[in-house]
């Protein structure tokens, strides 16, 4: 989802305007920057590349093309990035890096660590009162989707 939101060619190729995406809520993602060796190694260890691409490893040029972070620009839609406090360090770092990169290019980004949750329990945490779901609701209500 982050790649589609940040790389305007992904929507343009199917005849849709990139302005269709007026905000992104990214939750516990590790695939924002495949050039980051820490995140890349996690994908190898978990067998992700073998499953998705029938390969054990990927070239650096292909890894860069897969990485949403390199498509961020000032005009990117606003992001709310959530990750679990007990996520694996690679996931935490990936989420933090995406937020930093978005801010570096002048895009809007908010980041929030979900206390006491793990990667697997994050979805359940969203169903509780006073949870990140409240942040998500506020984020959605403040989106300006009028240009669509």
C-alpha cells in the first residue's frame, strides 16, 4: 500500500490519478526500504523472497525499485505510521525510517508506537477502546480528499 501511495506510476499505469490516495495508514511494515540490510536479512530469514519471487536473494537495483521509501516526495500523501512497541527491531526501525524519510522530503508524517503490543497482537489492539484506532479515526477525519 505504501508503494502504491508513494509511486504515482503504480496508479497511473491503470488509469487512476495518484491524487486518489489522500492519506495512508501504515501498520507494522518492514518492507519500506529493502536496501536496509537489517530489514532485508529479516526477509531472507523468514523466506519472504523465496515465497514471493522464487529467489533466495534480490539484486540491489531490484531491492531499490521495491522500496517505497525511495518514491517519497514533498507531494506524497500524509502518513500515519503505527508499529507495536514489542515488534521486532527490524520492523520498528523500518517504520521509524519511513517516517524520517517522509519528513526529510517535506511530506507529512505522524508515527506512533502501540504500547505493550507485539506484531501479532496489533490488530487485536485496534479493537479496544482508547487504542490506536482513535488515532486512525482522527487521521481519517482530518484528511482533505476534496481534490479527488
